[in-house]
C-alpha cells in the first residue's frame, strides 16, 4: 500500500521547507492547526499572523501586506477562503493583481463527517471566474509541495486547493516533474482519456487498472493547473481518443468539467463525460463511503467510463 | 501649527475642491458630496502629514493612505494632482474610457496605495500595510479613511479588532462622519453610533474633531503619532458637500454631478472663499 500523506500537511510542510525567503508571509484564520500553516508559524513566527475567525478581513489584510512587496499565503478551509471571502479576493486581490496565494484546504466531500456545510464543491468555479486568477489543485503530497514551491516563485494572485484526508503518494517516481500550467500524463492509452484533478487523480489511476483488465486503455492526465488550462494536452487527448472524461471532487458545473467543456466545444467538439458532484450538496460520512455514494471512487469511475464509451 | 501654514493648507484645500468639481463636472457623474467632506483631511495628509515622494510614488519608506471610501476618488485624485503625482489636465478625463482615473480609486494611478471601491475592505488593507511595517521594522505610518455609512460593514469591525489586537500604533483610521449615506441620514438608515466608543472598546485611541478645522486635524495626527501601543481612530465631524453651500448636508449630492450652471456657482463660491483666505 502506498504511503499516505495529506495534501494539507504537505502544504504546511512545504511552507516551512521553502519559506526561508524573507518576502514570504503566511496568514491563517484560526485554522493554522488544521490547514497546517502552523508548521510555518512554528519555524518563522515573525512572518506569520493569525487573523482569527475573520476570513474577509484576512484576505484584505493579505492584499495590504502584498502591496509592500511581499508574497502572502492566506489559508483557511476552502469553504471560507474561497467562499466567504470571495468578494474580498475578487476586489482586494484579483483586481489590483496582488501577489496573494489564497489557499483552501478541506476541499470537496472528502472532508467527511463534518458534512455539507464544510465541503467546498464550488470553489474551483468561483475562483476560476475571477480574471487573472491561477487555480491549482494538486493530486498528492509530492505535487502539493512542488506547487507551493512554484507558487512562491509566481507573482500574482492564485488559488491553491488541497484536501483534508491522508491520501496516497502517487508521484514518487524518478521522472516526476511539476510544471505550473502543464497537465501531466500519468498513463498512456487511446481508448479514452480521463482528466482528473486533486484527490480524484488517485481514483483515476485505480480506474485505469480496472479498465485495463477489461481491455480498455484509458489515458490518465493529471490536471493540477485548472486555470489556465493546458489546452494542448486536452486537445491532443481529444483528437487521439475521441472520448474525454473529467473527474473532480467538485460540482460538475464550472470546475474542471466546465473548463474542459468550454475548451472542447469551441476548439474540438468531442464526446465528454463529466464525473463529479451533480449539482448537489455533500453530506456527513466517511470519505471513502462518500466517494462511493457520489460516484467518485475507482469502481464507479470505471463503470461510468465503460458505459460512456460503449454508447 | 503656525497661522501661515494653516492658511496655506486652507488655500490648497480650496484648489483640491476645484479639482474634484472639475473632475465630476467633466465626467457628468461621480461622488462629489463625500469628496468635499474629506477634502480638508486629505489636504492635511498630503500637504503636511504624510512622507511621500512625488518623483518616486512607490518609495518603500513612504507613509500610505487607503481611501476605503473609494467612491470619493474625485477628492483623492484632486489632491494627488494638486501635489503633482500626475498632471491636473488628466482630471477632465475622469471616468472616461481611455483615462487611468476610473470611477473608484485604483492602485495603478501614481500616488494611490490601494485599489478600493467595495466598501468595508480598506481598513483591513491598511492593517495589512501596518503589519508589514512591523515585520520589516520600518517606521512608515498608514492612514485609512472610511465613511460613517461604510462602517456599517461588518468587516470594518473585524479589521478594528485585528488592529487593536496587534497594537498597531502606526495605523490611523479616520471616519468621515458627515452623517449621510445614499439612502439618507445614517441615524435613519442604520446608526453606527456611538462611533468613538466602538473603536475604544476594540482597544483604539479615539479622538473626535471638527474635520474641517486644519488645526484640529493636524493636532489629531500629532496625538496619534504620540500614542504608543494602540491604533488611533479620528472621528471627524464633517459636512457632506462642504464648501459648496447648495450641496452641504444634502444626501442627493452623494453621487451626482452638478450641471454647468451649478458648477459655475460652486466655482465662484470657492473662489470667493479663496480670496477671503488670502485676505
């Protein structure tokens, strides 16, 4: 069994590991213990400020700090970082194009037992709708650390989406290379292409094996940068496979599925299946049970892919 | 403050009023009432109080201003043009499609420290700047101007709490207490009173002044600078539309431009005032 490592923990570890640069400032809204930004706070207390339970204030404070030339990471649960503080992110950070990294942890239904009020399923859509906002959703701890490192070198507003639960390490391969803006092909295949993001990449990889046992070769592409979308890799997959499946722990409206649908319908109309939350809220339960219930585990995904390509 | 300096600031404020009126009448729209109520404060900040460098607007050691009530861009652009951050001629293009002077304040304009417009966010941004000064151990000061209607926004009080918590004595918040908001008297729409006691309870030093009296304005800034371990809130009692008699204390002048006749009447009144100040 693969080593397990939560992407939120990787976020906190990466801040501590790469945060030695004097311009890096980290803020949290009374969740440093959960977003794991506390790991940075322990190491660099002089460059960490807890803003308390006030996400709107935190985002505008982040903007003010960024005007002085600093690179600010402001984290909370995705529901509040992206949701509650959306208009602050839009007007105080996005419009003046300030160098703030909005970080939403505990995204998707895999939040688990805390239930629907804490399961952000709209954050990709609303962050993506802000002009100039980069949206990054890494697949495992290794990719999260690479993304944090890359965002430290990126100047401008960005949204980083990570999850709560310990998740498989899938990128511990010698040839793994993270590039912002680039999709990452993890498995070859020409019968269909599964474009997945976040923790769904792990399920997609397992689905690949299930499908392969049935003679279906599904290409697996990790879309960690949802905006701007790597058009080249998506269009190539569309042309070579003729069947695209998107998988995300997010509403199928406006997220990865939405972004891919927009691209394909304009540049390369292709059969498309969007797997994700079907315009519904989550609920309490164990993460794996929720994946199963909402059609997001490897078994569900592979079944949906088979039905789709046989239509 | 000596009488000559005070007189010179009053003269400058009259020119800033003319600039603001010019911008609004040229655009045919804009927020003149609340601009005129903060003109004296802005003039005192840029022509007396704040360390700024017109030749190097992004100078790292500068004092900063966040005009949280960003709709009062005519006043801020008026004072920045008067100071020489950009040519006064640009004011006539205010709100036009090819102009950099948009309806609400934008950071891309020389001399502007933060984009604002969506009410309630500017004090937080100012808190961020003040926190950054502390991290860098530099001594610049940060000023934020809010409307009295604006402080109905809950985020203002989140920001007030955080500034008190972090003992930001390099931060000064100014409430433009002109008693009017778009829909009428603030006491009728949603009373924020008592304003000074609210800031006091969030661990701020508070000062109540006449926001059109240059001596009181400058004195309040001095007191704020001497106050250690606490941010300072200056509650400035002001008159919306100050300086143009037919605009004074009329909510209807919140967001409307004068026509040509009204503009000429306003200019004459301010010019007469200028003559009076000059003696």
